[in-house]
C-alpha cells in the first residue's frame, strides 16, 4: 500500500469516526424552534445531555433536565414554586446581539429614544417583526415599547418602568395575562421537568420558550400556540403489525383482523348448526281439564284418570 492509499484510508476512518460527533453537535429545540435551541453535549457517565429527534429536530428526552439551569429568581407572589427549588435555562447568553442592543444602536444617543409609544414603521428588525404596524400580538392594542425598555433595549419593562431580565419574561407577560400567569405560577399551565416530589428541584419553562411573543396570533389562525409536527409512532417489535399483544383487558380490546375473521366464522358455524338441528318436541302442557273435557271422557291431565 502506497502512502497515498494509506492516507485515503486514514482520512475515511477519520470521517467515519467524526460523523457521530458532528451529528451529536447539531442543535435541537426543546419547546419552540429557533427560540429554545440547545446543542447536545456529554454529561456524567458519557451520556448525552439530550437526544434529538432525527425527524422533527425536537428533544426526545433529557439526560439531565437540570443541566445548564440557574435559579428562577424572586417572584412577587408565592406560588407552586415556593415548595421546592425552581430553576430556568438562561436565555440572555443565547441572544448573541443582546449585549450590543443597549450600547451600539440603542444607547439613548443614536438613535435617540422615542418621544412616545405610538406605533411606527421600523427600518430594522424585519426578521423579527415583518410589519411593526401589524404586530401579531394584542390585536393592535400594544406595540414594541409596551414590552421593551425604551432606552435599555437589552431589557424588558414592567408596569412601573423598571427593567426586566430576558431570563424572566413571565414578569412581563403577567402584566396582561393575569389568569394564565396565575395558572403558570401555580403549576397548572406550562411545562415542568425534573424531580417528582412537590418540594423537589424542577426546571420551569418560561413563557417565551413555548410562545412566540412577536407572532402569538399567527395571523388568521389566531391560536396562541404554534403547531409542532408530531413524532412518528414507534415501530413495534418483531415485525408486529398491531399492539393487540399488549392488551390484557378483553372487554375493551379491539380485535385484530385475524381475530375478527375467526369470530365471524364461529358465529356463522353456530348459525348453521342451529338451522340443521331439528326442533325439540315439547311435552304437552300440564293443566286442569275443562268441564267440557270431563264430560267427554277426556283424561284429566292432573290426575291422569278418566271421569
């Protein structure tokens, strides 16, 4: 083997060995594509942090649901999270331009802060909001500066003009969505993963991990939650075409094709047997003879004697 052939073999083996790593490094999303993406990496015992679906790109399962999380922070009102440890996955470090928003462009000097919150067309950010005058959130009742801080653009804003971290968007969303916020706070609305115990450590998914704040209405669909393509059903073992083997309750089981055919055949045979069988001769009814019968010498069915 010459050195060129040997080099080709080494290169091919290197590509084969590296391909799983490249596949493993491909990011996938947890709740909403382009908003809750993460890159799988190795955790303890060599397990992947998450396993991604090759079909949808969504997370199938977590090797460690609390990996990379931080404390959720103080909440103004006690809720379900008060009984345990609530953590979230920080998002500010994932927004690459976040640190520059309040310095390079929106530093209060260039461009100057707006004089009011009246909607106007935007020369930038069409990739986020295609038409700022037709914001798909609030049905025309709100605009960008109802949520974003007017001078510190890498922060959100509460009702009192105080900044809110992008890691805590629930404090912003609760300004308008009070009932939903209370349900989320009490553990009814939203998603939790982690320990089962009520006082255990859980990762909470915040509002913007599941909902797109710039396109909540989704135009004519007006749903509030974008549809996610479902994962295909798992393949049955050993080439089985149905899951009847897992059904132990015969009363609620749905018969397979073969079982249904056999049942119909048995019913048909039973009907044929009933048709071919002669009718049984019923015994004469036993009862008291009538007065006319007695007078005519008809046997008394009861006593069995002639009168």
